[in-house]
C-alpha cells in the first residue's frame, strides 16, 4: 500500500511550523518528499486502479483475451471455474472501463464476440510486473517451506 506521513512527526502541531506541508511518500525504489495533496492524489490513483482491476477474474480475463476475439463460452472454458453470471458481470465492467469491446454480428444465430481494445495495452506493464512478482513470491514461499521442513527434520 501507499503510505504518506509527515516527514518529521516530532515537530509539535502548535509550533507554528507548517509540518503538514512536506510528506514522505513511501512507494517504489525512491522515497520522495511531496505535498500532502500530491500524496493524496497518488494514493487515490492507486485506489482507482485497484477499483477498476479488483477481483479474482479481471486480469485473467484480460490475459485470456490477449489471444484474440472470443465468444462467451470460449472465454468461460479458458478461465475454468468462472460462472456465467460472474463472467457476464466482469465483461460488462471491463467494457465500461474501455478495456473490452463487445461485437454483435447479425448472423443466424446472432454471434457475439469480445475483444481487447487498444487501451487495454496500457495494462501490459502492470500484468508483466504482477507476473514477475508472483513468480518471485511463489519461489520465496516454496523456499521458506523447504527451510521449515529441513529444520523440523533436524530437530527430530
């Protein structure tokens, strides 16, 4: 999470010094000194991103659609355990946020496909970073569990 707090909290509030004017924003490799407004704006941007991409299915759905346009049942099969009701809701949310476009073809029966918009490419870096972090995190947990088991056997 993104933390913003006064740079120097030891300054008494009643000292007349505008201690709230400089905040230390802790996010990313560099800690930056910013105004309270800049910290709040950054925090709100992260909240907005999490709101749009929240849930278990949105990112896997986007990744699935990177293979090209798909029909509803094809998407459902590629994702596995998702229910039609949830898939429908997730597709509508992604369409509302301009990541997915729904195309209806006047065939008999009617054909409906879903595909990613060019705007969805703006998530490529985010998805790649999450993938890299996920791989490292899984590796760390596996290594940690191995170490715990080795210690248990050594103690026995």
